[in-house]
C-alpha cells in the first residue's frame, strides 16, 4: 500500500476494453509527512477520488479490479482508499501534525 495525492485526470480516446468504465487518475506518491517521493503514477479509480484528494493506492493494479469483478485488468495501480484526515502524534506530548486532503 502506498500513500499519495491525486493531481490530475487522464483523458484517453482509445482504451483497453476492460478500462472503458474505469477513470484513470495521476497520483503523486507521498511520504507520511506529505513530501513528494518518486515519480507520478497513473492508477485506476473505482472509488470516486478527485483532484486534491489524499489516497491510499496499491501498486498491484488488478487487486481492486478483482474485487470489482474485472479479471486481468491492465492497471499498474488502483486507488483502494480515500483519506479524510491524518493525525500524526509529535515527539512532544500533545503536538500533532494534521494532513488534510
């Protein structure tokens, strides 16, 4: 599982037959502190995420496809959760960092 932020939509005039009903989104991978790490990825979205949303995604793209009943879907990644808020406890008592999408 990976953490990231949706930064864009992918528009395609020609898609694999199994991807025709699956929105494709551009995700920037983030570390737990909200810093960008690695390269952007194109992932499938069965959950209705939007630009700016914090998400959890799986690099194995066919995982959620199998859950949704689509076998052998050609995806490199799938969004598996949309995050509302993250609270991270700081080193000092009562110090919290809040990351919101």
